[in-house]
């Protein structure tokens, strides 16, 4: 796991804001490596392991490094190496420390932070500069590999650097030959490393403009997103909606086991997105058996479990207040909050920013599933009873068309969803019209019509409750999924019409021929088998 890459993408933007100075970005990268090595020390971490660290606790850095001289040396060395003002450097690292700690703790999940960092040392060790051994516990650098399978050279000293001159001149003279041998050994090691095909950097260099240009268009390592579980209850306390994003089958199985234990067979309808872009651990997993029964007792409620935070909402204010209190008591290590009032404009803006950022990280030859996820992050806020693409989404969709050209073998299905405020038949029709409107817009901008399909789900596939304003807002959505055999089978099982005008020239899903992928009423295959003539 590339911990430094993750922190650079999650913490640095929060610290730097609109300041895009590459020197400061690289300064923070090097600080993250030193910071991670310090947290990997059990004695250091034990000092604040049971504290609740606020994200804006700028005094936290002083509790990680209690020695004034060490803090001063870190600031001076980082400032000097990256040509940044010392005072500004102190401010950057004080702001970054608590944010980085929260991210590392989230990545670690239920694993103790020092254990997690030691097991993933190759994700930060290679970024640690030699001078940092003076401000780290003895052995903190030598205990882990510089890179995968490559031990630290014996010629590199891990002892703290001595900055004071020795008073005994004869003693220093005696040391000179030894120092000379060490320097020669270090030079020989450096030359040997330089002859390898893929030498690993000892520290993180400042990115030059030429390097940035050379790297443009290359795939960027994906950041790890915290695993999450989003569920809702219905009027009769049944499992009304359920989605999870997890990093592997093991976590999915553990979450499903907890859901089944509380909601029975209804948990089988929970949809899971299993991908290595998500964390393989969820801090609340061990508490789900306690959390879920409490949540189930509140009808028409929603809950999002993500990272170390649980966000809940309910139609009844008194019930919501009690739910927050009960969940916090049941899971004291988690942060339990009530969802705030809906701010549509903020939700839309944040979603478009997230979608843009996800598209930025795709690089060349992206995975079609990652493309679909990136497009699904956007909120498409249609006007009531209308199927017209909002202006706010058009710039992102225009970019999506160009992105789709990079993945010529990808076929996407556009799925429309509604809330439950109208008649089911009307909602189904409206969802189909909105999915089709999205397809029409993309085609008008140059997308290949044969690579886009549509489906309307109406109100049948919610992701939140339909009793609160926030829940209904989340249920009104457009989703993109990669169309493959699994998607086709799921659609057939759901009895939902799939539209692709390019494969259905007469636009009649109820005719006797099988020239489409729609469930023809008089076709034995129910539209799951494509007539060969349709591909001519």
C-alpha cells in the first residue's frame, strides 16, 4: 500500500488549499514518511492512543515529538531541502499531523496503528531522508525495507547524527579513517544502486516542470477509499435499502454475516461493490452485531458507516436524537453524528468536484469500472417531473465523452432512479426518460451510440430512506455501470427493460423478432439472446 501517495491525495489538498507550490507538496510528502515512521513506534503511539484527536488539533504534532530540538530540526531540514520558509514549514506540518493521523488510523481499521505501519513500511520507508534518523527512535528506519525486498545497505548509518564537535581532537583524528571508509562504502553502494534497472529514490525529489510534463497522461496510483455501508429501514423496520463498498470478499462476508444476523434473508438483496480501490477493513465491523439491532428499531431511518464515522438520519426528530445517543454508547470508538440539513447546491458542487478528481486519477487505459464509478459520483439534479440535463453537469459530461474514446471496448449502461413521491408507474417512466436524456446528450457530444444503453428503475432500487428530504435527494440519481453478461442477467431477473436503439431498429420491444436486448413478450429467450441479424 502506497501510504505516502494516499496521504498526498487526501491530506495535502486540505493543508495547502489553493497553494499549488510543488515544493510544499514534496515537503509534506517527506514529512508524512517521517511522521509514519514515528507513529510506527509503540511507545510513541501509546502516549495518545486513547485520546480523541481533533482534525484541527495543531498541538498534536508537539505530542508526537515532545523534544523541542527534534521539532526544530525537522522544520529546519525540511525547509532547507525544499526551499520553503521555516515558519511556514512549521505551520504546514502542525496542520498536517492530525489530518494524516486520522487517515492512517482509517487505513489501519481495527489493526493497531504501529502494527499496520510496520506491516506496510515499504509504503513510506523509501521516502525517509537519512537526516531523519536523528529524530526517530533507534532502528525505526533499519527495521523495515527501503523498498519491496530490498534491505537497507549496511553502509548507511542509522545512528543519530551528532551535531556537536568533539572537544578531544585526538579522538576525532582516530575516527577519520573510519569515517572515510563509511563514505567510500556509501559511494560504492550508491553507484551499485545507480546501475540497477529501477533504482529506488532515497528521498523524495522536488518535481520539476519537465518531470511533470513527462509524467502527464501516465496512470496515477489510486487512493484507498474507506470501506462503507449504507442502509435504510422501511416503515415496518425492514431492510429497505443496502449498499456496501469494500476492498475484498472477506470484508463483504463479514458485513453480510452481521446484516443477515439482524435482517435475515432480506440482507441477500444488499449490493456490494468489491474493488481494491476500497479499504479491506471497516473500523465498525466488530461492532455491527451491536449497532445494527439498535438501528433496526428505528423505522424510516438511514445510516452510513464510513471510516470511523457513523452518520444517521430519521424522519422522527426525537427518535433520531435517541438513535445517535444509543449508537455512540454502543460504539464509543466511533464518531456518531446526525445528518445535517440538505444543501442541494453544496451536494451538487461537491459531487462534481469528486467526479472530476476521480477522472483525473484514471490515467491512460483506465479500468471501465473506474470510469463508471467516476461518472456515478456526480449528482444530476433534474428539475421536478423533467428529463433535461442540468447545465451544471454538461462540462463534466463533455469531458466524459472524450474519456470514453480512450476505452473503445467499454459499453456503459445508464440507469435512472427516482424517489417514491409519485405513482410507481409514473416513476418508472420518468426514470427511463432521464436515463435516455443522459444518453442523448452524450451522443450529441460525440459518444458512440452502440456503447451506451439505458435502464429505468423508478423507485425500486433506493439507496436511502424515502421519508426524509436528504434520503429522497439521494434516491433521485443517475448511475453508470459497465454493461456485461452479469448486468444483462441481473436486468432479466429484475424484469426491467434495457434500451439500446442501435440494436432495435424498429423500436418495438413487443414484436415477434428478437432484434433487441429488451424482454420481448413472445420471445422464448425473453430478450436475453441477441438475434444475429441485429449485429449486421
